[in-house]
């Protein structure tokens, strides 16, 4: 009987350990980003938030997890400037193992916001992975209200429109932003009207009174969305105002060989800038562009974006190899200021060599 009880106890303990490991694995999987098949990073951005200059250097760590069948080597991690020291795991990261990238920012460049990049080269991944360190150095401590001027009720933020960055099809892009509870009581924050493909949460939640927390968000790619897209969430603490997060989605060509990339479509343009000359403000610009496919397969334009409020474009059909296509972009100038203008038009394409094409509309509004 005693042996049976011991066996039962061991079985329960084993199940608890398995469940705990599974829980941790699932939790880690929600936050991480896939950088290759079976290879993940726990994050690609670290936000130090507000730090004082007299605190001295600050450090953070990025964790690479290898779940692929082969070892992975971090060849090199290059800092964008001498103000950031970086160290990384030199030995191969075996299957099921982890590698670490530790970065230290000197925090001696003055009381300014900073945004530093680390470029990481990993075996089996053709393109480098970019990691970012950001924050704000201050000479003296400021109040929460000064540091978080945008308010959703008692929830304070530094900005309500957040850039998530570039996202490739089949992947996810995550980021974080510091927030604060400006009240003296604990603040529970929920989100409603959350856009499809967006996950957003705050930790700790509730946020203790007069304290800071971290808002984490993750955008998952979808073939329904290309180019620049906004993703929205409404915090329960405000009066219906929305937090906006934008990401730019393009095709993932990483699995293609160099030969396959060279055999793809390739858009070329007779002119990349359309000049409308001088015109009265309030009129409509009808910019025309001629595009030729100099590649070896059909060219598709997934999405057209423009950095102006009121605009539209004509239909752009698929363009066969050697074929030319003309299309127009119509810009209502009513919302533009007088003087010189430069509107950027961005095409998201299926070309491995030119996945993103920027065109311009220039002129002078009287």
C-alpha cells in the first residue's frame, strides 16, 4: 500500500512538472519572434524607458532559442556605434538550447532619447537580424505626468501612435512601450475593439498606484494585409480613444535561392518622380507612372501606399515579362500646405529584388 501511494505521488509530481514545463513553453512562445524555421528570439526591441544619466551604463539581454534539428551559430553582432558594447554566445547553440546576446549602453551621450541598433548574423539565415535598444536619458527625475503626457483616463503614455516596423509574411513582429498609472490606486487595464492580427497586454496588470508598467504588443502577418497598415486597440481606462500601432508587411523571399530570386519579376520605371510643376492648392494632381517588368515572371503589385491624406490610384494589373504598364495616382491637394510638396508613393510587390518601390510626386502649390 505504501509503495502504491509513493508511485501515485511520483506520477502526480511528474504530471505537475510536465504541465509546468508546458505552461512555461507556451508562455515563452507567445512573446517570441521567429527569425528562421525553428529559431526564435524572445524580443527584437528592448526599451529601457526613462533613465538618469548618473545611473551609468545600462544592460539588457536578448535570448535566442534553437528548436531546429541542427546547431545554430551566432557569427557576429555589430553595434551601430561605440556607445554600445555587445557580447554573445560564441559556441554553437544546440537543439533545445539557448544563446544570449547581452548589450550595454554607456548612457553618457547627454539627456536625449536614444535608439541604437545591433546587427546580428546567424548561421543558416541569409539576411541579418536587427535588434534595437531605445530609451530616454534624463539629467533629473521628472514626474509621471511630465514623462507620460498622453492620457487615457488614469493610464499615461508617451505616444498614442506606435511604430512596430517591418513584418514579413509568415512571421510576427512584437514590440513594447512603457506606460504609467497616474492615479494613486491600482489600475486594471483591459482592451476592447482590438484589430484582427493584433495581441496587446500590460504587465503588471493591475498597475500599482503611481507606478510604471510595460505594454507589449504583437502583430501577426496575414496575406490579407500588405504594405502599411494600422492596428487599433481601445483601453478600458479612457473615453473611447484608441491606441494605434502600424506595421509594414512585405513578402518573405528568404527561402528562395539566388537563382530563383533572379528568375522573379523586376519592376523598372522610366521616371521615379512625377513633377506637376506649379498649381493652385485645392486642385487634384494626376500623376502618371510607366512601369516595365524586366524580370522573368509575372509582376504583381500587392499594395499601394501614399504619405498624404486624400489620394487614390488606378487599377494596376499583373504585368507579364517584357510588358509595360501605366498607372495613375490622384492626389487631392486641399489638405497639403502651400509651397513645395513631395509625396511618396510606395508599392509593395512580389519582386524578390525589389519588394518595395518608392516613387515620388513633386511640385509647388500656390
